[in-house]
C-alpha cells in the first residue's frame, strides 16, 4: 500500500483531457501570435509578417482585420473590445465595432519601442510590455524596456516596471493580486504583488526556458509558451507539466464554452488541445 501511495505521489501532473490529441486549425501562416477567445465564441489570432488578424469560428478561418501594423499580442475587455500591440506603428490600439484607434504610442515625448503583449486588470487598468523585438537598435528612443500602464478613461500612460531584458508575455492571477511577466531575453518569469497605480518590484523570479506568451488557469497555475513547448507551473514556480507541440509555441489562450480548450499559436500553425482544467479567459466572468 505504501509503495502504491508513493507511486501516485511521484506521477507527473497531466492537465490534458483523456484521449485528447493536438488538432491543427486550417491554414498555414508566416508567424502566428496573440490568440484571444472572443465574446462571439470565436478565436482571433495575429499573423505578424502578414499584417493580418484572423478569426476562427470552429470551421473556417477568415480575415478579421487587415493592415494591422505587425500586430502581436491581443486581448479583450468586458465589453468585448479588442486591444492590440502593434510592432511597426509602435503603439497599442483599441478596436471597437471594427474601428481601430491608437491609445498609446508616445511616453515623455519619445516613441515606444515595440509593444508586444497586453493584459487587463479587473480594475480596468491596462498593462503592456515594450521590448525591442520589432525595431532596430538605433530606433530605440526609450531608455529601457518597460512595462507600461494605461488608465482606460484618459489613456494616461505610466511606466510601472523597468524590464530585466526583454519583457514579453504578462498575465494577472485570477484574483488580480499577482502579476506575472515573462522575460524571453534571459529566461524566467517575474512574480509581483500587484497594486493598481503602484510601481512594481518583483518578489521573485522562477526559471522558464525562453518564455513568450503566458496565461493562467482558474486554479492560478501559470501556462507558458516556451522554447520546449507549453509548460505549466505552480504559483511557486515548480514545473508541473510540459506539453510538446509540432512547432515551437509563441503564445496561447483558453477558449471554448467552458474554457477547457487550449489554443496555441506556433510559428506557421495554430493548434488546439482539450484539457480537463479550465483557463481564465480575458473579458469573461471566469
């Protein structure tokens, strides 16, 4: 009996639904990013070099927005409006009823670097990362690669954290009290106690191999698109599971009616996988 208990305790976690297989969505793309589940019950995702955001309705993929200025990360608010990080315009935009408007592009008279990924706190405050992946070194005007905050009513922009190297994906815990920021430049995920309108200092960092986009499930575990697949971490930074995909993942989100479908953007393809745990979906009451 003791041997059986020990065996069960040492088995790796498995958050994938029984008998589930990885499914490739229709199409082949240039470099996919920014997957987001919409209030229409569809998936949108970016193809950065193609300057296009696509939409998948469960059967086919169509163009949702063109001339996207190299859009990378996307998210939605509780009204279903889409927020996007644009590389070539070096701005954050908001799309309402098909009309796209810049809401952040300059700080202290200088252009942003290359907004990458974005998350909305339950308070409505918007945070985004600003590494330099979309520009040449000589184009950099900001002194550092910051995490910024946007006040949604006034679009007031503030620098809240000086990134370590190349801050990339970011996500809030389900209760909004913790912020996670992935740094794909030197690896690792920084963990912060989050208070709105406060400067941020990391509590600690846990190792992660080349993390890009990150999300959380409803139990607070961190799901990260990494160089070796999708990694699932505890809130203390312990790796609980590694899920391999046919291509290297760049980003991920949860979707479906119950939040138990994992969508992964991975270079030229987009993939789905059924889980037995539910993820947090921005813009929804999870």
